[in-house]
C-alpha cells in the first residue's frame, strides 16, 4: 500500500494526526552513557524523512506524502535538505547502512529495530536496482542547479518549479549513461552487493538475488570504462564531483567477493591497488583522510584485509586508525575534527571503521586506544561534550531545532528565513557539527555546520549498530509522537476595507500554510456571516443584497477555477451567510509570497443605496470593526468538503483546525487497509452490537456527538487501517441510513445535526 493523501482525507487527517500529543520526544539525556538504541531508532526515521516517490505504508513521517511522482525512476532518497537524487552519495550511504547490519545484527535485533532497519535499506536498494537498465544506468534524478532555486516542501515541488518558470521535465531530468561513470556505478554496485550480504535470510530470495545480479552488471559497466568523464561533466559536477574512481572499484570488488565467494572479484580488487591514492610525495598507500562518499579507499582496505588476512594490509588498516586516533585535530571532549564541512560525518565513519577493525583483523591485540577513540566520536555527537550539545535532531535535551532542510522547515513563502523556526522535527538527522574551535550555531542558514544529508547519517548509523550490539539500550515506545501544529493549516485573513450605511467592502485572503503534509486542498470554502435584520425590516429580502466581486486572484491563473460566490444563505432567524468556495485548491499554495494566499475582494451593498446597512451587528465583523489591519478571525469559519475545519459558527459550533491534540482510540488496530475494510463490512452487516447501546453519531465512542465524530468518520472512510473505528463506533456512525454503509454522507449528517440543520439522528431515507 502506498502512503497517499487524497483530497478527501486531507481535512480529516490533519485533525486526526494531532490526537496523540505534542512533538517533543526526548528520552535521553547528555551523560557518559548515551541511549544508543534511541539514537539508532531516530537515525533510521531520518531516512524515512528522505524518501522520494510513492511512500510505503510503513513510513512513519506524518508530514511527508508521495512526491516527485513523475521521476523516471521512482523511490530512492532525496540527498539532503534539497530534492535531488544523487546516486553517488546515496549508494555510499546505502553501503554503509548495509555494512552496519551485516557486521552487527544482534544489537539491532535486541532493541527491536530490525524491521525498521530492513525496511529502510530495502527501500533504497530497490531504487538502485531499478536504475540498472542493462546496458546503461541512471546515475542521477533531478538537476541540482534548478532544484536549488526554490525553498519549499517537496510535496509541492511541481508547483514550486512552475512558479520559478521551469518545468518538472527539466527539473527532474534523469541522467543516464553506459560509460564514463566508474565511481558512481561502482558505488551503486557496492551498495547492492553489501545489501545482498546484509539482508541474506531477512528478505525474499528473489529480491535478494536481483540485488546481486544488478550489482554484478553495474560493476561490469564501471570496470569496462574506467573513467568519470561523463559523470564529472554532468550536473553532478557542481555538487558531488568525483575525485577518483579506483577506490570505488576496489570497494565494490571486495563486497562482490564477500557476496559471491568468486576469486575473480578478489583478483579484481588486487589489480586496483597500484592505482589507489598515495600519501602526498611518497610511494606509501594513503592512510589519511577517511571513508566518505568520495573516498572509499579505507573502507575497501579494511574489507580487503578481512578478505585476505594479509599482514601488510592489516598494517595499513592500523596505520589509518593511528592517524585518526593520534594525528587528527582533537577538540575538547574527544571529537576528531578533520575538515570544515560536515566534520561529524568523517569522525563517525572513522569510528565505525575502527570498531570493525577492532572486532576483525585486530582482534586479540591491544585495541584499547582505538576503542576509546570510536566511543568518543559517537558520544560527542550524542551530547557528551563540554557544551552538552547533542548534534542529532530530536535526541537529548539540547539538540538542533533548525537544520538546513526544506521540507522540515516548511516555508510557505520560498524563504529560508520564514518561518523563524522549523515546523517539523527532523528526528535522527546528524548535523554537520562544530567549528574547529568547538563552536556551533543552530541556524538553518549555516549549511556548513547545520546541513544534514543521507551520507552524514550513514557511518553514524553503522557505528550505532556497534554501540547497541555492545551496550544495548531502550528505544522510545512512544516514538514518533504526533506533532503539535503551529497554526491552522488553512484560514482566512480578512480586512474590513470600508463600511457605511450603503454596505461593506471586504478583502478575504484564503491562506494555505499546510505542512502535515504540504498539499493542494480542493473544495475549501469560508463563510461570511451577517445579520440582515435591518434589510428585512425595510421590506427587502436577502436576495436583494447586491454582491459585487471586485477581485478574484484565482482568475490570474489560467488553469485554476475561479471562486464560487453564493447568494445569501439562511443560517438561522435573520442571520445569513455568503459562502466562497474554491473547488480547485491550486488557488492557494504554500510555495511563494504570491501564492500562499488567494485574495477575494467583495462588496455587499444595500439595495436602497446610501441608507440602512448596519455592519456592527454582523457576526463575522466581531474582530474587524476596530482595526484597519487584516485579521485572522475565527468568526469567518473555514470548511473542507463542507465540514467545519476551523472557526466558530454563530451557534457556538467550533473547530480549531487541528490545534488541540486528542488521544486516539485505544482500540485502534494495525491491520492492512483491505483487512480493515473487510472487517468494517462484516461489522456493518453482521454486527452483534446491542441497538440499545447505540449513541447515533458518536463514531469515536467518547459519549458525545460533536465535530470530532464527523472527522473520525471521514478519516475512517479514506484510510480504515490508519483510522479504524471500533465495532461500537461503526454502529454509532451509520447515521445516514441510505444503504451505502459508512461513507462521507454519514459525516455530513453528523455535521448537519450538530449545526441544528436536522433535529435528530439517524437520518433515514426511504
């Protein structure tokens, strides 16, 4: 099942996802014994935040939905805070995650994270396998030079690109080649081969064999054309230029040897050694720098030493560990600081290399300094440092809040600075880290120290596998908690431009600040309530009011339907309302300054021009009369699919746009959508619920009938597995007894009942 948010579900899901509490899930504290299990749990979640294409049903990120669905190859990970799928760092990251589970599976099993780990690894490996087209390979999807021109949530990428004057076709171009891409091809091969080794016995054999088949084919292309000319002359050059490719070939050949046991792959690895990097000005194999997306030499060297047990290459591994342990700049607290940009990714990955070396080729020797080294690296990142600063978002009491990440920030204005705080918690993301002096600034505009990326978390996640294997830990049973919304996602900003005895002029700005997830919301409307007693007392009717539209911003967009403006509709007594409806949600999109609001300027004129209109008794003017500013007022309610979403009606019926978290039913199940639907059908047709227990309309079985029941019904209809109803709830919910079971009409009947449009439930049709 794909995680898709439909227009009908949007209102209900937005409300329902706030029912479980706030979004601050911090159970670990900075100490000498970090909770490695919680850190691993959250690091895996970060990769779910990065998922592209159709999201799987196990994706846990409430503020994400399907995106870039026109990509030539769906799936994979967005690289960092942007939305390009760069296969070089992506496949490097996948290979490191695979190495972590391959080397240290027991700790992952013990803390209960194996399913999440396997899910996230297979998601990216499936994408890499799909990139293999036989005689050519897709090595990048999306163009960085275009992508980086827009700052907004990926779910609205298509509209952001159009707003910037480009097309999805150009922004999401797939780069394909059969040659001249040795580094990226070899890295993809390494990831698939490592995944084959790591997932043996954990997924179906057909998928597993497919990974190995693709690994071997892509490797053959990488080896046949030993060059990066095509790759480095593409868009990748400005973002992930490859410095060399023999290290990736060396790394991949070692993984293929482990996967297949074929001597030819080990022989290939041996043949690459004369072409590997040397220490500057010497004939000695390079031992400095570190394992990363652009340099696989040290990871390959460790694998080669494991595969051959050759003392010389074991000594090269030890030389590398000595470099990191004793020669790299050490900050107070133990962090080894290698370079300015993303220092933590290098330190954490070097720590993982050290851990694996200690447990394999150096086992039985004195490795105490190396053990201290790798533990210092992981502990520093988790808050064991002079500032008690966690560098992992959502882990620890003093963790980053504003990493450089478009979708987590969720700007509605294409503005890096608006809003001031990120709207979502990017749990588990490892930020770049401190400066060489140990300073750190939690500023999303500081992308050197506060950037996040899949490759930043790669070695970090792998090292956490070691730490949970060694120390265990406790995951957070309530993770992830539902986020508290920072405001209603949809509201109207209104200004009473002019008022006189002739009538009123108003400016309405329908506002879309959706972020759970960011989305197009069709069939959204709002109501302006007014008391027409003075007009009726003068002998007129509501139909005599002159309604003039002076501006409809929706008409500026050639393919967007204009606003639909109703005649006055009787609410109660002499209170009427005018309803403005936008059938096409593209009228207001949170993608730019000009598009996040859609203005409608309306004039309401007394039929006997110049006398009689009294604006002071109009319900919707309650907060407008004493100010010349635009006001966000609850007295101009917003509706989605005809159901009250935000605001208060004249009789007190109210909805807060999902701002108040409410506990979900404890009877919820996690059955598949099909199973839940089948179960619901059985309950409706064969219910054993005693009719005397029925409280018509009480879908959530809380003893009352209110707007939350209408939302519960809408949520159930659109996604029964995610928002199930109990057997009693199903019986209570079937209030519109027209033979169609539980449907949207039941939600509307509940809404009509609580609005006093109908006097009783159930609403029976003959």
